């Protein structure tokens, strides 16, 4: 299966939030781009709930910044703006309207020619948005593509019998570490939201480890 994944020519990476595309699949995307593959990225939520209560970073500013962060990270892979689509659905609210979410993702996934590979979040992920997106993708009719999932929360999870491992050498790991940290809103740039998320050293160590693991979706 690993060989099949690395031979994919048209790939769609689905991210529940702006940064999951890099955390979950940066190494895989880098490998595929180096072989000439075409990659599209679908970011489902607007990311506006990561730092509730911030005065310096109201939701509109945060959403715009997180979108720029994704665009900047994907430019490192030489992806054009047209290859990245933002659905802008409410961060933290996907489980409240599953039918609407499923329809939105279905339309986005089925838009355009069929893919060889769809990469999305794992249904076993403990973040409610990740789980909701995974459930929605599972409802989308297949068009002959392979599907694999990545696990983000809790960090270091997602091991299973049908695991495909993609190795990252030292250069790729260093690059991924830099890219993940380039999402500055998630890396400590926002200091006035006590309950907001901040990427820790532990997160970074796990997210930019020597392997990316993907579960094969039946």
C-alpha cells in the first residue's frame, strides 16, 4: 500500500483546521510533489476558535491570519492559490450540524476530476471537528481512489493494523518542524487568550517525528 500511495498522481488533502494539512501530511505531500504529483488542499473550518476571548486577535483577524499561514506553508510546496480551498465552516461547531457539514464536504470532494488518493483526518481522532470531518468524508461516494487518514489528537496516537509509514529524513524533518512553527498564531504569537492553544515542544517533537503514519480506510 505504501508503494501505491507514493505512486498517486492526483491527491486531495483534507484538513479540519488551518495547520492540520501540515501536521498530518507535510512529509507525504513533499514526497509526492517531488515526483510531480498534483495536490489540492481543502481546509474545512475557519480556525477562528483557537484563541477565545483574545482582544488583540478578534475572530476576523485570527481567521484571516490562519488562512495566510496555510497559504504561506503550501507555497513551500509550490502549490498555487487555486489549489487550496477554504470552506470557512465554524471552528468547533462541526458536530452541531452533521448533515450540513457532510453535504459541504461532499460537494467539495466531488468537485473536479477524480483523485487517486484522498488524505483526511482519522475517525478515531479525539478532536470533535476531526471526527466530524472524517465521518463526512466516509459518506462521500468513492470514485476509485485510495483513502488514508492521519491522526492528530492525542498526539502520538493513531496506530493500527493497517498503518502505512512514510519516513522523513533529517532534511524533511527539519523542514516540517519549520513549517509547523510558521503557523505563528498556533505557536505563541497570541498571548492574551489564557485558554488558547499554543504548540508545545512535545507537540512539535511528535508532529515532526521521523515518520508520518496513515491508516488505510476501507
